[in-house]
C-alpha cells in the first residue's frame, strides 16, 4: 500500500524527509541493532543529505550502527563528478561519525558486470541469502519515469532473480549498476523523493495512469512486505487528481 505526502516546497520536503530518516534509524537500531539504508543520487536527495549532516539531525543518529549502501551508481571512478558515491560523501558522509567499514559503495570504476556481481555478493554477505531487507531505500524519479538506474526499455526491467545488475542506458550513453526491482521490493521502507514542476506530468502518469512497466519503471516499485511512501512537493504534485 502506497502513501503520498505533499509538502509546500522543496525546503519543507527536505526537512520532513530528514525527520523521517532520523525516526526510522532510531526504530531500526532499537529493534534489531542496526539501520541499513540505500542512498540515491540526484538534486533532491542532495538537499536531504546536506540537512542530515547538520548537528540538528546528525546528533540524533547513532552512526556507529548505520550501514550505508547505494541503490545505483554510474560506471565512473569514485572521485568523478558524476559519482553518486562522491555526492553522498561530500554532502553527508564526510561530516558524520560513521565508521568507514559501514560504507559500502558500488565500484563504478571496474567493469560493469564485475561491479554488479561484487555488489550482489556483498549484499548476500550482509543480509544472508533470502532477501536484501533494507530498512530504507531512498529513490528519486526521473522526468522519464526511471528510478535508480531502471530506465525505460532497458534489460534490467525484466530481471526477476538477481539483486544487482549492470544496465546500459542508451539515452545516457553510459553503463550503470543498479539494484533490481526484486531487491528494492524486498525493503522494509521505500521512500520516493520528488520535487519540481518538471516532474508533475510524469508523476501523474506513474501514480494515476495505466501500468506501463517498460515505459514507466517507477511503477515497478511495489514492496511485497514493506511500506511505500511518496514524499513530494506541491510543484511535483500539481497535476495529481487528489
């Protein structure tokens, strides 16, 4: 069952999402001793990370028990401007007391198939073999309806068994490594962060339109035994009927 929460602007969306992360981290650590989160790239999560790095939020999280992963990565070195890891490191991870061993990045600098295989192996080592039960997976939604690196018309959309896959995105002329829908839908909480007028039509199609798995990959995200929360600002929600 999905929920939609609408906020007046991008700033209030960032504050609400930061509060949500702090609360979920506290719950998970109290419940099972750790908090696993898969981060997203993009401008909206960047604002969230910058907020989480401030003392008002960072001091409320037990970083020694936080385990950071990524939902996807561009196949570039970790110091590249395009690296999702670099963005999260510079905006958040360099500013909080998280043990380096608790940060598990996708190796975008090695061949894509090898990077995907190694990351899936890492997830099996951390979660076991049944399912990658992340406490939280953060996702964005592109103006083409993609999420993570599950792009329209790409082979990753039909993957049913693997947790991580290499995916060539013709529109970007780039290889990506991404969690599959199988991995994402096993999470305890999936949170989409969407802001801006440029996303409004696509958000309407994803949430209220016909199911088109190959054209609107964000529609594939339907957690089997977890929560799905869309946190959006008023601009992005402008065309929603409700």
